[in-house]
C-alpha cells in the first residue's frame, strides 16, 4: 500500500554543472554537510555549496552555488570520492590511484606519501577501531591481487596497517569496525581482518549484475541478493530482518530509516524495513548513483544531482491515518522511535494512538479502540464529548486541537443508524467503568461519573444503583434532572442521600410509595425506607416519617424502632418508654414493639410485661367478640398469651385476674392462680370446669419445673385429692372419668408420689390389679432411691478413707517403739509392735488408746505402722 514518504528535489541542475558541454557525465558524488563534490568523466572535481530553503508553499528546496572545480590532469574518470571532514581532506579514486586532496582548494597534498596506487575500490570505516580522532580508517581493494588493505589516512600521509587475502577478487567492499563485507566474483562474505575469521553469506554472480554492499548500521549490511531481494546481514553472518523484494535490475540502494530506497534503470522504489512492503515508487530516468550521506539521500543521473527529501514521519503517519491505515501508521510510528527524542516521541505516539482509537471506534472495532485509548492515555472526556449532553454543563473541557477525529458528535458518526448509536453507548459504558477504576479518570472524576450515571439511567442499566450506592462524584445539578426525566426516582433519592439531603430523598421515596410518582425500580421501596429510618441518626427525620410509615403499615413501620441499634443511653426521645407512648395510637405496632422488648431483648420491666399481657388479652377478647369467631387466629392469640403468662414472672397477676373474670379463658385463669401459688384453685378450674385432665397434669409439671422434688410431689398429691374428693360437685357420669384420670396419674408418675400416703387415700374398692403399675413403679422407685443412697454412702466412705490415708501419708514416716520405751498412758514398756499414736506422734498401747477413747469419745487417736526395735 502506497504512502508518500519522499519527494525528489533538484539540487544541481545540468547547466550549473557542465554548461553546454554535452559529453560530460557525472561519475561519483560525495556530500559533507552543505558541501557537495561531484566527480565527472573528464577528470574534474566540482565543489558546490548546497543551501536548504522552504518555498512559499511550504516545500523544501535547494539552491546550489558552485565554489570551485579542479582538473586532476589524468584524462580519466573520477571513480570515487570520500570526504574526511575531521582532516579537512577528500580521498579521490582516479585511474586506480587514491589521492588525498584538500577539501577547500582541491589541491593534492604535497607529500608523496598521501597516495595509494593499484586500487580497484575503497571505503571509509564509519565505525573506526582506532581511537585517534585525526586519523581516518580506510579499506582498499587491491587491483588484480585478491587482497584487501587497511590504511590509516592522516592529513599529510597514508599508512597501511593490514593486508588480508581473499578467496576471490573482490569487486565491492564495505567496512565496519574489524568486519569487512565483501562482494567477490561469485559470492558475498564477511571477513574479520583482525582475526582472519570469515563467514560465507550467499552466492552472487557479479558478472551478470552489479553487486551492492551497503553499511546500514553497527555491524549490519544491506546486500543485493539473487531473485531481486535486498538481504540484511549482520557481522555474525545472520539476518535479523526480513528481506525486501525490489527490482532485479537494482543499481544502487540506501537506508533512510525506516525505509530502504533502491534505484533501478527507470524508478526509485521505497520499501519499509518494518513490514517489507513497497510504499512508494518515483519515476527517475538515467539514474546511476544513489547514496546516503549522514541521513541525506542523494541521487544523480548522468547530468544532474537530486536530493530525495523524506517527508516528516509525523506527516506520513497522518497521511496513513487519513487513509484509515491504522496498523501501518502505528508500525511506522513504533519504528521511528529510535530516531526521535524520547519525550517528543511519547507525546507524538500517544496522539497517534488516540487518533487510531477514534478511527477504529468509528468502524465499531471497540476492542481495538479501547486498547489504543488505554495505551494512548486518552483524556476520557474526548470520548464523552462525542455523546450529546453527557458532559456536565459546568465542565470546562474543550476538545484537543488539532482534533483527534473528524466526528462532530455521535449522531454524525452513526448517520441515523440507531443500532450503531446503541452499540457505541454500550461501549462507552464499558470504557467508563474501567476508566473510573484506574488513573484514566484523574482530574475529571465528576465528568466520568456523571456521564456514566446518565448512560445507566437512559439504558435502564442495573449498575445505576451500584454506582450511586458506592463512592461517586456524580454532579447533583446535572444528574438530578436527568434521573427525573427518565423516572429513576429511587436512584434520584440515593443521589440526594449521597449528597447529604436525606430529607429530600425521603420525601421523594414517600411520593413513590404513595403512588404520586411511578418508579418500578424497587417493589419493596416501603421496606427500604423503613430500613433507612431504622438506621438513621437524624432523630428529627425519624419522628417526621415514622407516623407516615405507621399509617402505611404498622407491622412494617414499627421496625423503625425495633431494628434500631441498642445503645447504652436509652434516655430521651428514643427511650423505650417514649417510643411506647408515641406508639399508643397504633395498637398493633405497640404490641410488636413490646414483644421486641420483652421476648427478644428480655427486658425485665414489670410495666412492659404487664402491658404486653394486657394487649395479648385484649386481642384475644377482641377476636372472641367477632362473629363468626376466627378459630385459627384465636388459637394463635391464646397461645401467645398463655406462653407469656407461663414464662414471665414480672407482670401484675391480680390485674390480669381481674380482667379475666367473667370470661371463658379458664386455662389462662388457672395459670394466673398458679403464679399466686393458689394451686387448688387452678386445679379445680382445670379438673371441674374445663374437665381437661391432661392440662391439669401438665400444670403440675409446669408449676414444679424449677422446684424441689417434694414440691412436685405435693402438687401431684393435690391433684390426686381433687380427683378423689368425695365432696366435690361432680356431675353424674363424671365419677368414672375422675377415677380413670386418678389411676392414669398414679401409673404415669408413680415415682413422684409418696406411696404410703397414696394408699391411705385410695378407696378400698380398688383392686390391686388396677394399681399394679403404680405399685410396681413406686416399689422400683423406692428401691432405686435406697440403692442409690447406699452407693452414695459407700462412695463417701471410700472417699473419706482415701482422704485419711492421704493424710497419714502426708504426716511422715514410721513410729519407732522398743522394749525400753514406755507407753505414755500406762508407762509400761512395749512387748508387742502393735501401737497407736496420739496427736503429735506419741506411741501408746492399743488397749490404752481404746480405754482413753471410751472415756473421751471426741479424742480419736490416729494409728500408724510401727517398727519394734
């Protein structure tokens, strides 16, 4: 693909060079700074001064001034010219002789040692190994000797320092350091003249085509290979670059990075060293010289001299970008890095990447565009500004100048294609989400977050709430109208809340809950508001919206108070007493709050327990008064009341008993009598009024749950007495039921009764068979209790014995007695080793100690082993 990389500009016109002499032809050229030297076929050297200037149209042009011409007097063509500016000398090859002349007056150096004869061709070492700045290294191909000679050229003499033999006669040469790159008659080779090591490269027939050997960099050469290839070779004999495919008839080549310029019989071709593609072709007739001098490419026909002026790389890159050739432009920019100062290159390269990103963005190649934007460190506002109304009105951003793209806005880019618009918006969402989490949003966070909010709201994107619930920089003045326009009232409330306007947020949400505004973002918005109020530290707001919430739903609204964190300071307007007083008009809410205090938080306050019990009772009575009675609800309400009456011991029992009079809540009344230790009344209600024998039995278990076994025994005896009371007013036919209940009670809880007392109460008419389970259980229980006590007694004795043994062991060693030692009680001597010790370790006879023990029971001698001596 073509690109305009160079322009061919005339430097020395024919008339200035030769006037009207038609037979004069250019043979060689040399350029050193502004000085141009031309060697002709009539043995003349022409010296010109080239001046660069810019035309009114902005193009580079050259004006040449002829300073001097010099006839060498040999009537032979001047074959080669090489300048040594450090020495102010010019090496001239003419008639196989190299002569050193002065660069200014073109006079030969007077010394006879400044001349080399028998030279076929020569070159200057542009990477010299000699450290002398006033010396030039030169390699010479000796004519007809198959050798290469190395010379040191000084101001007034030349000195050969090395001569190297070659396998064949060289015809072209190039020198870099110690490395010679030679074109022999049949092949190319690399030769180290210092070590003599050589490396064959590839074959080449110099008789068919002119060989080309060109140094292009440190220890790297460009060679004309068979098949019309330009091959690159290093001093190690390898190629680190792909070859370029130029013409079969190339007669000259040069490198002007990143391009390889080649000259054939009719054209100048320009290939890229980066991708090896042909980039430009220029017509050039009768050309036979192409050389580069310090980065300046100079060409010559037989009659005139031209300069191939490279267009600025930046202009070339811009031309490629204008042609949508993004990859080529980036490749060219990357290749030019080594020739441009680092700071300047980074600025240029970032802009190129940004431009490339916008080109690919316009082609909907979003992945590539994102990568180029990222690498190019694009100011994200350049991208946002393409989307109408996304940048905040307060933004001070102005687009880059010159512009990075040709689009006025997204509508211009999409040309009415709505699908393309939507794809671009989705891309921007993705790009902004990544940019806000990196340094790409530094300095413009407000612009980025506000734009992202607008895109989310417009697309009904699920991430809108995540954005507003997290740390963000959305501008309220721009975002609020946008959210309101798209009916995102919940999100707008979050925005107000983030900006510290909680009251405004709550007003907005309340209007949505009340149906004044339509927003389906959250179906549980009312619960969300309640939750917000339950954690809100602004108590004025809490009280302001609590009434609204309670009127809406008492069950949910009371959570404002029940879910609040419990603090040590429960005084003031948020104390439980103040809340209960506030909730008084809302019975259901009051009930739920008291349940929270009593059942969940286990607050031990009599008034809370009493109040809750009264509310439970009122609820039950209210349900019972309905017609028809909701049985399931009544059952649940009574269970709540009964559980509270049984579990709590803080409520006012007499107050509740007074409220239960003349009601059908007999089970509750029985529980209250139990709280007053009026068990006989409770059991009479359960047995005679309710006729609920299991409830009576359960009552005994409940009432004695945390008491001694004797307390439970007393309750069971009391219940048995109620069953068997002959004076009780029992309806006809209930006697048998009472008997069965009494027998069941005895048989189930035989171990809880005092069997002897029970037997005195039982009617004589009851058979043993009827009471056999009871008697068996009572006997087993008694036996178990006796045996258990015996085991406990035995264990206690054993433990006591062990403790005594440990005590004796602790006291020390044996007690010594002998026939000469007397008893401290009877004063007789010991005849047997058996003895006991009094406190203090004094030995006495066993019978004396026993006698003393009988006389003084409290003093028990201790026994210990003794040794008789």
